[in-house]
C-alpha cells in the first residue's frame, strides 16, 4: 500500500485489522478481454497459483515445454502472496509436453486454442476477494468503502511497483538522465525502473489533485478519458464536462510522461510542467527511454465495480472489480490508514 499520500477518505478513521496473514486472504481472478476461440496456433492456459508470482510460473512453464520465455504470453503480472487465477499463452506446438509441467502451488485448470499470443494488457481488469481480520471499527470501514463506491478509488500505483526504499524509481530517473548505474539492467529491469519513475510522477500529480479536492472534477485544460472507449480529449468547457465527470462517463487523466503523451492545456499543463521541473527532468529526457517511456494518460480514479461488503464477526470480506492496472491494495489503504 502506498503510504504518506493523501486519501479520499481522509476524514474517516482507520478501521484497524490485519491483512494477508495467509494467501487465502487475497484472491485475484483476471477478467479476460476475450475468450479463446478454440482454434489457432496458440494455447491459452487458465492457471491457478498460490505463493508464486507470474514471472516464476512463466520461467517454469518455458523450461517444461522447451520454449524460450519470450514465447509465453501473459496479460498481467500477479502477486506472489495470494491465490490468483490468470491466463497465460504458449505456442500450440508445445501442447504435447504440457502434461510434464509441474510446479508446487500451481495448477493448469484448462487449456484452449486461440489465434494469437496473449500480450500485456489483454485483459478487462481483475476481480478481487480480500479478507481483513480483527477489524476494530466496522462502521468506519463501511463509510470509507461507501465513499469509494460513490466517487471512485484514487488510482495510485501501489508500493510494490517501486521496490525496496523506492529504488526502482531512482534507477529509472538515472537511466533517463543518462547516468551510469551500478550494473547494466536486463530488459525486464530496465522496463521496471523506467515505469517506476513515470509512476512516481503520476502519484505526485494525483496527490496534488486530492489535496486540492479536484481529483474527480473537470478542470480547464484537463485531459479527460472516456470510460467506455478510453478515448481522450482536452477539457475546454468545465461547465459542460463537469456533469459527465460526476456521472462517471469521463475521468480526469494524469500524466505518464513521454513524447507521445496527449498534452494538457492551460493551468493543468503549467502544473505538470512544474512537477517535471521540481524533479529536475524535462519531457525530452523521456525520449531516452525509447519504447518504454513513450508516454500515456492514466485516469486519476477508477470505478469500484460490483462491490460487496460482508462483515463476518470481527472479519470483513470485500469483493470488487477494478480496471486493469489498478491496485486493490489502494482500496485497503483507504480503509486501514496504516501510513
């Protein structure tokens, strides 16, 4: 959970309780973008894992099937300390060797063919089921959860993205500024570091909007994102776009800095430029990241879909859906207020 950042539910006390004492306290199920067709040169695998992260499973699968790791497709990366179900894809030619795949804590629940490889982002979102134990103030938990349902979850990147002592973001900034690193990162690490630095800047922009009370308001010059299509446009009439934001048709979208990022305008553009200046980087520096830092827009809030709030004595079970890229731990941070 991100700590030390402003919260939407700032005025509601923390509910108390412990989370993730066992993997069963955190269940995640991918919501695929599409179902496999049953035909094609790739094989989609619906995989359940306990106590394993996605990268571990990809490596083990590649070894067992005798294929390069790069031929294993995944739509998203899933936590180790959880029970998770997600799609992976492998070339269909490897199907005869699938029966030889074994990894403790991992089961392949089904396998079906499809025409294309699964790629990063090929999912609608995730369904979460979380259990909090020893909750002290169920009323506070319900109030905080209700506010998130009504206004959306602040779409912070979670602490897990930044690594120990936020080292990933520091290394990403060094890469963009052309500074030497202690050792040359591999392709995965390079992508991780650069993305962490972009994510840190986004979190700072979102924190500023929450402090100002404008994270769910349309400001002149905002880049607004359509909830149904993901299309972007610049707000030139807040009085027109404001009701659309209130209805959750569109949401303000913050900066994932890079040369291809849709530019904001007016005061919003000035605030984003000031953020870069404060960090000591320029928009041009992001060109050094190549394809890893092209830039994008990320909504400042995310809808809490199909929410369920289920007290069980001193335990609380929460279930909900979030769009891809959003962190369930940020929902918990709003309830627990640990940081």
